[in-house]
C-alpha cells in the first residue's frame, strides 16, 4: 500500500505517493524527475546514489521512504549550480575529473560532507574518507587532485 | 547523384535562409531542433541523404558560421570529441569554439564504427580530417567564384576566406554556405564502421602548420556532469513509458517451464512478458517492476549445471579440444631450435574471466510508434544497435533510430547492447515505450565476459645464453563468442533466449611486439564455451580484448628469460627488440623512473618489500612501456602498486590533456584487473554479482604517482590511446613483485590470499 510523503529536496517540497519501503532513489529520479543521483547497485556498495540527508551522506538506493521523514535532502544538483558552484564542483571541472561520470554523485557528495568537517586533510585522510566508493573508469588520480584542490579552496 | 566537379550546395527546392531549417548552436549538445531541422531538410529535399559518400554527412555550416561535425563514433569519457573538434577546426581554419561535435546518433551520422579498438582518432579522426579539409577546399572555390579571384590567391582565417594580398576582399563561410548543406561527393571506400574512409579532393594541412591540433583543450562536458544538468541514458523518459526488468535463470541454460503470474497479484499493474524463453516483467512504476522481478515465481527446467567448479577452470582449458587455431608470423624452425637448445626456459600463465562490471547496470529506452523505433542506448556502437533492432523487430534499418546517451561506462562489448535488444522485445510485446535497466546482479553476472585463458611460453637458449627460439601459445575461450557489436540477434541474450540460430565465432590473438629471435612462433587456440546458448560466461571484447592476458604472459616471460640468463630486464628487451620506437619508449620509461641496471630479484628482509618491473607492448600502431613500482606486505600478501612511469607513443598527439587522462584511466583499470578482478562461478552460474563478489581497485589502493612521458611524433599519423597502456600493466606489476620477492606470480589476480600463499 502506498502512503503520502512530503519530501524536502534541494529546498523545495514535493508530495510523493509511494510504498514506504521504496528506496528514496526512485522518488528522486521518477517522482521528482531529477537527473541525479544514479542507480549503481541497489546495495549501498558503490555510492552512485549518494545524497545528503540533513548534511550527512546516505545511500538513497537503500534508504526507504519511511526513513526520510522531515530530513532535508540535498542532491548533487542542489549542492551547487553553475552560477554558485560548490568548490568540489569547481574543482571537478578544473581537474577534468570524470570519464563516464556515472559515479560522480558518490564522490562529490561524500567528499563535500568530509571537507565541511575536516579542514586541510592529508592525502591519506582523503583516501580513507572516500573508501568504498567505486569508479570503474579509473579516475582515482583525478578525483584525488580535485578533492585536494577543493580542500584548499575550502581551507 | 552524380559526382560534382564544381562545388555547390544542395538547394534543389529551397535555400534555407535566416533562421532556417538548419540551425546549430555553439557548444550545445545535440538539440532536438537540430535533428528536427535535419529531418525537415531531408523531407524538403534540401539535404543530401545521410550516406558515407556525401560531405554533408560529416560537416555543415550554420547561418552564423558555426560548424557542426557529425561523428559516427563516440566518446566513452576520454574527451575524444574534443580531439575531433580540434581536427575539424584545424582543417577548416575556424576557431575551435566554432565547432560542435554531434556523436553517435544514427539520425545525424553515418556508421563510423562507434567506440572500437581505440580507433576514435586513428580512423574516425582521419575521416573527419579529410571531410573538413574537403569542406575548406569547396568553400575556398566558392569564394574564388564570388570574389572573382583564383583559389590559389585565397586563404582562410577564422572562417573567413580572403585574398592573401588584400584581406578586405573576403567572404565568410556563413556568407558562402551558411544554413545550406554541402552537396559534394566523396570517394567512399565502400566500407562502414572503423574502416570507413571517404576523402575528397583536398589535401589536408601540413602538420607543421597546426595551431589547434596538439593543444591541451579541455572538455566542456564535465560541468554538465558535475552540476547534473544533462541526462544519462538512465534519465531518459518518454511519455507513456513503462518499466521493465528481465528475469534470468538461476541455473544457466535452464528455461522457464511455468510462471506463476499470481505471485505478482499484489503489485499494481505488474505483469509478465514472454517470448520463447525470453522472460521479463513490466509495471507502470519502476519500483513495482523491481518488486515484480524479485517476487515472480518461475518453475525452471532441470538443466544440467553447465559449468565445472571454479578450481577446475584452467585444467578444463588445458584439456579441452581445440576448436580453432592460428599461427601468426612463424619464423625459422622452432622445433629444431628447441631440440638443439642448451637450456629451455618454460612457464605457463593463467588469466580468469573478467567482467566489464560497469558503474551501473545497462539501461535502454525503446519506443515503437507509428512503425518507427527509437532506441536510447548507452551502447558504444549505436549504429550497429540500430541494425540489430531492425533484425530483432523485423523492420527496415531506416525505421530505427539508435541514439547514444552517455551511460554507466562501457569498456567494450558490455551489457548495453543486450539491454537495448531486451527493451525492444518488451516494447514490441507490450506496445508501449519501455525503459529497462538491469539489476546489479545482471550487470556483473550476465554481461559478456573477457575470456579466461592459459598461455604457454618457452625459450631455447644456446650455451652462450643467446635466445635461439621463442614459442608462445595462448589457449582459451573465444573473445567473440558474441560479436563486438549488437547488429545481429544471435549475438544478444534476447536472441539466445528467443531461440534464434546461433553461430560459432573464434578469435584470440598473439603478442604485439618486435622481439627478433632466429626462430619464433606465436599462436593461439580457442575452445568451445561451456554453454553455447545464454551463457553468463560468453566471451566478448573487454577493454583491449585479450591484450592484458596475452601480454601479462609474454612480458612476464621475457622477465623470466632475463632472470635465467642474469640480464637486466630493460637491457634484455633492448637486446632483442627491433623497432626503434619500442626502444624509445622503454628507454624513456626507464630513464624517467630512474631505472638502475641490475638483475632481479633484490634480496630484502622485513615485512614490507619493494620492487620494480618493466613491461612493454605495441597496439595497432601505438607503443607503450611501463615501469611499475610496488610495495608488498608479506604478512597480508597485499600489494600496493605505488608508482607507475608510462612512456607512450601514439604518433602525433592531438590533445595532451585528453591523453593524460586516458592513460591514467588505463593504468588504474589495469591495476584493478591485475590485483583484484576474477569472475567467480559455481556449476550453476556466475556468482560474481556485485562489488563484494567482484571487487575492483579501491581509492585507498590508488597509486601515489602515475608519471607519463608523452612521445610526440608529428611525422606519424595519430594512433590510438584508449587501450594500449592497459596492456602491459599486469606484467609490469608481476615483474615488480618478482623483483621484490623472488616469487613469480603466474595467475591473475594477485589477490592478497594468493600472494600470501605464494610467499609462504
């Protein structure tokens, strides 16, 4: 049986009629119509579906609608815009990070929360913070350069 | 259409004026307006047909002078389209920003092969260069007529043709042709795909005059990804679209006997779609399709489990009858040389099945409306997908559009082509537009696999340690159990499950190198699949098809021979390699890495030991050498591939920035495949079905440094970079492990357990 949910996504509210056990990802993509995040595994193993809930990165592919509540959900497109980019988005463009780009939600949303809480991280700390995220194209060196650049910008 | 001697434009019925039917916008991705404009132009008879021998199939100039390049290959994320834009801008003498490259859309481009064999620049760029040069020639001739000046007294600056002696005598491209299509016939070689070549009469620019080619121009498609402003193929939605999930058998080869549709009764709108043994569920909402996939109860036939145990894989390959064999480039009398040898060095290497394991499982959207099929696909060969869907659906290719939209990676013949066909079958059976995305389990478990293989190498030495003979034989599953594109239903799972007749395709490969020995034989042998129809282990192209496995073996073996005769691995290679470009990359990599001449292994104590190794290979005109430096924790067996030094020669470098990113991606993916990747299976099916059961390289394992030496050879036409540098990675790591430990790893992957076992 479906229930009515009110989601706060990127500063706007949306009414969504959905199964309580439906993962948030499907509401974001299909009911709200966002181009992001992405379905990678449905198992919280890759990060492609990462969004912020009240500032914390969560895997929307396993987060049921019933667990979202009043949380403020922010997706990659809500993190910044071409006019007002998040430093990580700027750094991604500057460092030319992505290849296919399908993994981008995981890396940026995870790194954004990390860099907000941790100033001037070491390379080892950055790598540890990003552990478990997947990138199949092998842009790891680029990602590290971009996160370091963003860390400097957010100094 | 007759061959045109005088350049002119296609204007049988109408000349487009003002903001006419063909409008291009600078820097924009392909827009609906452009395509509709093209369609209406076709309909009005103002555009020549989209055929390989027409200049308008590659180049158009808009009213504002903006140039559109229609490219029948595509960029899988390495910035190829930037290089193509540079090549076109260079030949046309327009600013780079004036060119927009439209890719991989059957509505706008001819079949140049899609992404294939690292030929994006090598053959795709060659054609675009010749087309752009011809367009420039035609435009200069048009200006000559308009200005009443001989063409040889004219030149072009930023899209304006003007007299060399008097720049005020001028005509811009926009004035000459803006908004109208070229109607210029090219000399087509009658090939499609990678081999398509259709030059005009123009002689392209001399490389010494290049201003745009060679520049590190950045990609403009990163920002749309970073801000999520453009859709992936997974984001495509069409009105009335329903969602599908396919159902795969739990035992490979099993077929559905009965289906309990009642198991879906609680899921709104969910229903079963079946044709032959092809089985899917659909629902209006995606989550309902996911639930239906999980809940559908199917009774499957009692198929005999088709696979041996994982442990028996290499023995199976060793013992299996050879289905096809090929000797390539035999030199001298190998058998006799081995009979006369003072010493023989032998080794055998093993490489597992590997998965494309794309970042997301494949997705496709297919709409069949009024007899016309539109397919949005992440496939790297959308023109072939068009041809395949036409066959699967029984309609003419002209009734199908294959439109590439960026998807979750590719790296060869991945699951995207299967997904497009599956979606088409469901669309046909339901009469509705269908979006199908595979599950993660299907993405990793059921994609076509890079084939498993064994490789036997031996070398004959004389009393003075000279290598007198070398023999290298690969034996494994075919790399083309399913072909490299989706143009034939028998190469797709939908075809397999729907019962289309199959065919056998065999191919493997031999090392690509320039070692010269008096007697030399390189050969391959292929064996039958475990299961011919609907196998999750069917072999297909995975980035640098069979290159990593062959050169893991051949370049590990060269190190083994060097060790056996007490030679430094770099010195040994230089002693026997013939091609000066091969010498150049090896010397460049060794020098940049600070290679000290000595033999391997080092004698080290302590828990963490370090080593260095070199490997090299050629690939279709490109040559690449890699020095790997690794640290190994003896207690855990864990390898950190810490530093790579890559020397890379792909002829003329078109865009050094794109080359750098391309090489880095190759190295990382190569490390991943060497250290971690192995498709696991039991006797029923593949058991590598997610990132836990098919691990890849983690960020915490990324190298500290990837140094590159780019050898630019402006005198040589550009060759590929998309795959050559993944090729020697495994051997470079294996050779470094040997240098560090004295232990030779002959089976990939070098997982910690396996390394620990080898060290103990």
